[in-house]
C-alpha cells in the first residue's frame, strides 16, 4: 500500500495505471475522466480529422485495452474514498460490425454502476451510413460502496436529467478535450457545495477537470502520459479565472424554484417531467 500523505494540486506525468498505483488508499472524493477510446486511429470516418495523441498510441488489441481499462478503474476504486463517485466518459464503438459497449468491461470492475448518462453532442464524428449517425457519448456514474452509502442528489442537480445536451469543446488545441461544463456538472452535483475535496483525473489531457475543480474551490490531481499536454494544462490551471464565466453558466442551471416536496405541499403540479422545447433550449 502506497504511503500517505500525498499532496494535491499536482499534475503527474506517466502511465495512468502505474501512477495510480503510487497513490494512497481512500484519498480522492470524486474522479472524472475520459480515457483514450482505442479508436484504432485508421478507422475514422471521412470529414473528421484524426484524433491522435502526442505521447500515446490509441490502437491496441481490444482485449488488452479492456484489461487495461479494468485495471485503471480498479486502481481508481482503491484511491477514491468509500461512498465516493467516479464519472467515466466513453462511447459505444464498432469494429468489423461488432458493437463494443463500455458496460462490457465496466461490469468487471469493482465499481457499482450507478447511472448511464447520455451525452448528446449534437454533432456526429463519422457520417458514413453504416449506422444512424452517432451523436452520443456516455458518462458512467460509478459508485464506491461504503462510507455514508449512496446519497440522494439535491433536486437542483437531479433535474438536469440523464441526457446531457451540449456540443463538444472546439476552442481547445488538445485533440479530444471534454467541455468544461461536463466535469463541472459532475463535480458540482455530487460535491454539492462542499468547501473542500479532492478531484482525480487519470487522463487529464488539457486539464479541464482540474480547471473545473479549482473554480469550484476544490483540489485536483491529474495524470497524463504527455508532458506537452501537462504543460498546457498547468498554464490553463494558472489562468483558470479566465474560464469562470463558463462555470457560472453551468452553475446557473443548477437551480430549482420549488422542490418536489414544496410543490406537493402547495397542491401544485407534481406530474411527469417534460423537456419542453423552451426548457431544452435553456439546458443549452
Ligand atoms: C480523451 S483525452 C482526455 C482529455 C481531457 N479530458 C481534456 O479535457 O483535455 C485522453 C488523454 O489520455 C492521455 N493518455 C493516453 N494514454 C495514456 C496512458 N496510458 N496513461 C496516461 N495518459 C494517457 C492522452 O495523452 C490524452 O491526453
């Protein structure tokens, strides 16, 4: 077992699995990450630039990829505190017509899969006609049993629904960043204004998770294989205040005027949730 304590607010360069193994047990409150997807690089659709990482290939045999992801997730499980959460962004892929679903390996990890969230990105990465254009990715909310158990989300977070609609980031030089609202939504929902906490991202790339954590007043710990991405991330984290507006826009969505209990108390509509066009537009 690695020795504690380990100081937060650091970016560590190296292989995610190897570096995670050096971290103490029950150390982080929440994890958020998007790993390399093993896209096998050559199989991109036309009209789409190849997503190629500076310091790592993304083309290994699928069984080896799944074995590695399972090991990384299990190591992250050890590092996250009991009762903690991990948000794992991935997507459904196909190879020679066979569908690969992230649940194929998530069920083999130590995590309890708490929810599958659909991220509707509204644009397709591949517009060949072998399938209906894939505009969605997935975010798996994973839970580590223990601690105080699964806590209920406050209504202001839960009402953001299991479909997160927003376009991907396009002003970031990293080849595959997620948008700042994504880790911010995950972290703000489960941390719910807690004054302190540590957020882990084992594939931190351009530092998006760390920027979200910092702007939410929390600590971070990030890992990436690429020294270049980490130096970009370090500069971005230093300059995090310049992205405050994006966090404010996200937090402005986390409100309820009346809770379900209050509506019930005043005899108001407690019926089904509907995403009206107007509400959908407000949700971006
Ligand atoms: C999808 S990107 C993450 C992007 C990040 N969420 C952001 O917003 O910038 C995956 C990252 O994993 C890194 N990577 C690839 N293989 C790795 C490994 N074995 N260990 C650690 N990092 C790795 C890549 O350099 C890349 O930055």
